[in-house]
C-alpha cells in the first residue's frame, strides 16, 4: 500500500474545526459582499428562521401533553380457547360478482342469434 496523502494545512484546519464554525470566514466575507441584497439584510437582522416558526415552536413547547388512553378491547378480541377451527362465514360478506362474464354470454347469444338468422334466411 502507498503512504497516506499529505493534506493541506488549511483543509486540515477547516476539517478539525467544530461543527458550525468550519466556514465562518468564508461565510462572513460572502455576507459582507451581499449586504446590499434585501433578503440577506433581513436574514442578518432577524436571524435564519422566520418569526412564525419561532412562535410555532414556542407554542408547541408550551402545549400540555395529554396521555392518549389505550383503546378498550372489543368483545371478539379475546384469544380463542379450545381447539382451533377454520373460521366460519357469518354472512354473505363477499365482494359482488362482476358483470363481465354475464355480459359476454349475453353478447355472444345475441351475435350467435343474429348470425343464425342470416344464415337460415340464405339457406331456406
């Protein structure tokens, strides 16, 4: 394997700086160049977050937290006792039949009847 690469001392200083202070010099110089921009000026005066977000976070912090009650068990939620058996159908809770096959059968009957009528008139 090759020897580790030498890193520029400026890069090493940036990488070893604590989080949030890595690019402060560059950022300050960029903000000084953009001081005429109204958006940048507003951010420098009022901070990063909009005012409504600060108010919302304060309201969220002050709101009292009520515990959510656990739901009551339903009568049929009890575990089954005795030998396990396959579930029985209590009613006709099935999805309705699709009319596709029925419509196809009627259509074929109509077409077949019309064809038989035309063929029979030609032969007789």
